């Protein structure tokens, strides 16, 4: 890892694991991109600067000619002949919307500075490039961080008003990356409730390919991730450039194909319904964008994100530690429970290895269904006699830990909180509010509202012995408006809301370091790196049907490590799809993440108890691979009848392969499967075959899995170095 500046050629060379990033300051002071990709030498490569042809030739005010162009910008801006998407848009007191950001100076800092009020990756040598528009005093600091053990570069921008007057930011993206090609396939993750993060691919074209969220949440609809793939890219070959925003509110990512066959990739906070008044001397920090590069296919891009997040984002106290294996009562009881019911669910799994009982929604306020109680974080003693203590003590007496559900950002109209403070709910005066699931959202842009939430929840966590929290979020903002903001600042709402979320996370998660926090949002509707900073795992989807999960987990793994995906074995017929699959299949698929159980176990007989015990033992045996191994995707359920994930230990001495076949067929024909990621030169014992084979044989000659007849079956292989 190194960041260098060549004074003679005015060129910056950034080197991370297997990647180089090079740009220079040109003759008039524009930061001009030269290269991003596989490691190269520190050569003088200004010959690579591109002029952009006649349709788009940004020049320099007061100068003429191609020579001064800044066609491959590190930051694009409006008004001087660059007609592509600007990275930043401003308006000053005169109504002047130009900003010409030229080089002033740079710093190299050995340790990456944190972003005030927002999560970001830690560590890594960082270059800070100071740019300034001398006419207005508007400035931009561009941050670049590289890592010697991950092929990613983290980027962000801090905008600064060095003038004496207010400047309005109309757009404030986090980065722009100039890429000298455009024949890409654009891969994004789309979805909805119950089918989050499905793979979507479309060819790039001239013009703008864009994904966004306007929900004040990163959302299940489009994840804040985009990858540009070379047209021939597969899991193991071809180029893949992926970008993921460490951000949980409305975002946008764009790839603009320009007339001469190049691409500008950029994005950050969605500028739809956004503006920000930047007073004299003030700064505006944008969220971080993590950009991964792979010249060995999509699989290597995913592993780059996985490594970066496990090393530099997720809480180191939990990331590689044994995860709680929970029994959660939600699908088992929904709102219909009392102490006896909960006790019988917990008692039934005693001795199976399930180590945490999680009490889901319905324990507080007057909550007997989803129409009341949110916001009242006091135990419902009519339902739970003796308060939480009774069930917590019981669970602890079984040697298990105790977890509790909260939905901190919400309020029901039928709640003591709403009756006392109707103004705490987001809404526009004199307009009716939209309900979703009978609930409103609390205005987290306001300090007093955040203080109420923090106090109420920390009180429950302080007064009870709680080991685990599930933090839910079940609707998105409507009527974006805050009574705490002036009329001219209302477009700051979506960003200020999420700063409020991060603030309460700091003050609740941060104040309870002994508690394991799991994220959730109607399943996986807020599954993003910023949430992973607080929650080492997130409930991946409310749909735990094994067949549907193969797609959800496959898509999620594009960016997010297996250790972040919370995956439960639930009852059949499945509550979301009514599909019936074997419990072995359900467990095998749920073991490809942070596994757990979610069903009414109170009627478990000895056979089910033993089966569960065996499943838990199997998971514990593979847990280290799932938490810290390398993932290789073997079969793609979006393109075939099969799904396959292989996890390989970093030292390649162990690996597990899980294969799944959707539908059976008559004449069960042979299917060859090619494992990946092993050491070609090592020999591996495969217990399922009682055979020892060379890594090269296993990966090149393949295996012939024997699926049991019937739909939705799994087969597993273990590889142990001999
Ligand atoms: C959401 C979650 C579920 C459950 C319910 C409770 O839908 O995704 O797992 O916690 O809320 O209301």
C-alpha cells in the first residue's frame, strides 16, 4: 500500500492490493484521471489523458483548445463545457451556478480520518486532495483510501464554503470515476419485500444508466450497489468494477456512457428532493463510496468487498466470533403469546445447541397486533406477568441468552407516546399522514425526539439482562418534513433523518457494547454497509423459504459477506410461499449465513430435537468457514436449476460445498459440478465420497453430485487437506 506524488509530473500514484489508481494535476490545475485497474508501474502515463472528441470538450474559461481539457475528471462540474453528470451543483447568492474546482494542495494521512456523524471504513492510508474555486471560495476535499490487503479504494468528498456568504448545495455526490470504456454490462440488485437483492443485468448504453432510492432508506427495491462488468465477465474471468455506498438514506448511482465510448461512474446522496444551505465557513461531508476492482471476474469483486467489510467496517468484537444461534418466536406465535408459551418454545430446544431465545414484536405497550404500542418501550405486564424478568430469568436458567425486538424509529397513533407528543411523528401541518402498517415514523432530525428514543430503549437495556437486540424498521418516510427545520432547509430532511439514525445507533449500540445487535427492516429492506457498521448481521428477508432464499442469498453475496446474512430455519408449509421443503434443505441453505430458527418449537418431539441438535452441530463445525472464509459461487439459481456456494478457508486447508437442485426430472441425468478456490497442489479428503483427490482434479475434472429424487434437494461436500 502506498500513496505517492511525483512533483515533476504532478502525478499521484495510489497502490492497494492488486490495484493502482493514478491521476495527475494538469497544466491549469484540474485533477485529471489516468488509470484505475490492475497494478501498474509508477510510469509517466499522461499520454493516456483523453480529449473527448468534438461533442464534449470541456476547456478552461479564458483559454482555448483541447490542450486544457479536463475530460476525465476526478470530480465533474457544471457550466464549463462538460455536459455530463456533474458531481456537485451549487448556487451562490448571485444565482451563479458555476464552480471550477482547481488544485490547491494535498495531504497524505497514515490513518483514515472518520466522517463526523456517519459510519465509514476504518484504517488505510489516505490522500486528501484540496480543490478550490477561487472566484467563489467554494472548495472540495477529495478523500482516497487504499488498503494493502483488499483491492478496494474508498472515496468521498467534503465540500467547504470558504466564502463569507451562504452557498446552496443542490447536488453533493461522493465521487466520480472516469473509465476509458463503455461496453459494460451493468449489474444491480433489485427487489421488494420478500425478494430482496435479486440480480438484474442490463447492457450500458450512451446516456445515463441510473439507480436510486427516494425512500429515506437504502431500500429493498434497489441496493446502493452497481457493478460494471466486461461483456464476457463470468464468476472467474473478465473485469468487474463495483461501487457500494456506505449510506442508508436516499441515494443515487449513475453510469454515463459518453459519445466517445467512455463512462463516468458517480453518485452519493440522491439530489432528488435535496439541497443544503452551506453557511460561511461550513463543511458538508458526503458518505463514503467503496469501489472494488477485479480482473478475475465477479467472484473476485465480491470477495474484495467481503474482505474489506470484515476487516474495516464490521465491529471487530463480533465479526469473526461465534454467532448466537437463535430461536425467534415471531413466525411461531406472531403477537399471540404469554410467559407459558414463550417458556415452552425455549424449553423445547434446551440441549440442542440453540443458545439464544429472541422475543420478537408484541412485548411492549398495548401491542396485541400491529395497530398499537410502537413508541411505548415499557413491558406489557398484562401479557407478560412479572415483566420481562420472568421470561429472561427462565431463559437464562436454561443456559441460554436472551434477545429482544425493538422498532426504535416508529410510533403508532394508538400509543402513549403519540398521545403525548403527536408532533414527534413526521408530517406536514394540516395534511393527513400516510399510514404504513398502521404506523408513523418519528422525526429523527429533532434532538428531543432522538433523546426520547435513546432514553427509553437504554432504560429497558439497563434494567434487564439482555444479550441480543433485533432492531427493526418497517416502513419508509412519507410527507418528508420537519417542524424543526426552516422552510428553506426542508430539502435537508432525508440526509438529516439518517444522521439521526446514526446518532441513535451510536448512543444505543455504542452504549451497550456487550449486546449483539441484529439489523432488520421488514426483512432486508435496509441492508447496506452503514447499517453493517452497527449491526454485524441483518435479517436477510422475511421470506425464509429455502428455494426463494437461494436467490436472495446469491444476490446479497454480490457485495455482502455470508456472515452478515441472518438466515433462519422456519416451518413448512412456508408462511410466505406455502412451499414444502425438507428440513435438511432448509437447514443447509440457512447454514450459509448466521443461522437460527424461527418457528413454534413447543411441540417438538425427541426426533425433531435430535435433528435440530445435529443441524446445530453441523453449523458450528462450518461456522468459521462461513464467517471468515472465501466465498466461491458455483451455481447461479437465476440462470439454472441449481444453486451452489463453496466456502474455503483462507489457508485453503478446508472447504465446504453446498449444492441445491430446484426441480428433479425423470431419468435423473448426470450433472457435473466444478468446485473452486481450492489449492491445485493440495490433496483433499472428501468424506462424502470417502476419497482423497488432488485440488486440481476436484476443480478441473469436477464432481458428480447425487441428489435424492424429488424437488428442492441439497447435497453437501466437505474438503479436508490430507
Ligand atoms: C418485520 C420483521 C419480522 C418481524 C416483524 C415483527 O416484518 O422483518 O422478522 O420482526 O417485523 O413485527
